[in-house]
C-alpha cells in the first residue's frame, strides 16, 4: 500500500527482487533470499501530484508492474457498498459520503 511513500532503500530492495535475479538481501543479517517461482507483488499508490509526500516512481521501476488507474467511485456506488457490505444505515452512509466529498474539496484547495 502506498508504494510511492516507501523509503528509497525499500524501493531499491524491491527493484532487485523484481529484476532477473529475483532475490532480496536482508541488510541486518546479510542473508540473501530467493523469491519463490510463484512470487508476485501487488502494490498500490495514490498519484504523487494529488497527495503530499509521495514521490514519482521511475519509469524503469514502474515498468515492472501492470498499472491500472482506478477512478473515484460515484456516490451512488459508495452508498451501496456502505449500506449493503458494511451494513450501515442509509442516513449514516450518506453523511459519511458528504463529509468525504467536503474533505476532498478542502484538500484540493489547500
């Protein structure tokens, strides 16, 4: 989660893990661990330009992933998720969505 918030040392280790060597060195022990043949890494991040503290990852590093852009869900879909999946009352779900939208506007203006 939030790959573009990871320290440079972590990204360097992941880069080595994802290259042809498929291994990672544990700095504290010096041990080298080979990735299992079925190893896969899933990562998420928010856009660096929209959220503070995030860095833009290099093209070389990003090329090791399949990138999917997921846009914000419409309020109606969020409402269904909160009510049916989280079993929240509709009135509470509506208030939560309204607060989230206000916070998004506030964040964009600051």
